C-alpha cells in the first residue's frame, strides 16, 4: 500500500465515525421527540363533576357550568404525561331570561388539564385577562352536579 493510500484511508476513517455518530444522534433525537409528542384522544362521552358537565366528542367538547357554558372546537388529546391544552370559548350567563340584544359570543379561553384513569382535572382560564375561571374535577360517565344561576 502506498503512503498516499494509507493517508487517505486514515483521513477518511474519522469522517466515517463522525457521519455515523451524527446519524445515530439524529435518530436518537427523533425517537425522543416521538415519545414526548405521543398523543391520545381523551375518552368521548359525558364527564361530570361539581358545577360542570362536559360532553366530549371526536371533534371537541361542549361544556355547561352552573352559570356559564362553553365549547372546544378541536380534538382534545393528551401528551405522553396525560396532559392537554386546548383553546375554546366561555360564555358567562346570569339568572333570568335572556333579554333582546343581550346575547354574548363569549370570551376566548384555554382549557388545560390532566387525565388520570377516569378522572380529569380541568382548569379554565380566560385568554385576554389570564383570569382563572375555575379548576374542576370530573369523572368519566358520571352525572354532573349543576345548580343553575338564579
């Protein structure tokens, strides 16, 4: 083997190691991202608790509170830690009939939560003011305990 061939082989060897190492680290990075971005739909149906009823479908949810109602117009899916964070709307209500011209389109809200088996912890926060409307504990398949405003 000539001195030139030996030099080119020796110089190429570290390059091959770097390429293999980068390829492996990229693959490892892709695998890590896949595991943290795992999503799973929240079980559909009725979720109920004190002061709240949530009807979850494949395309979002409708919510009813003691003195409000709301909606989520996107799939509610959890990440690898069983948490979710979705956007929706909250419409405040008051007792008595709705007067002409009084209807409200509601306020933008964030619905964040955690699922643990058949139990959900849900926090509702108004987007514009960052006001927390409430934190609720709901159970899948359980009837809500609502007391409508007077």
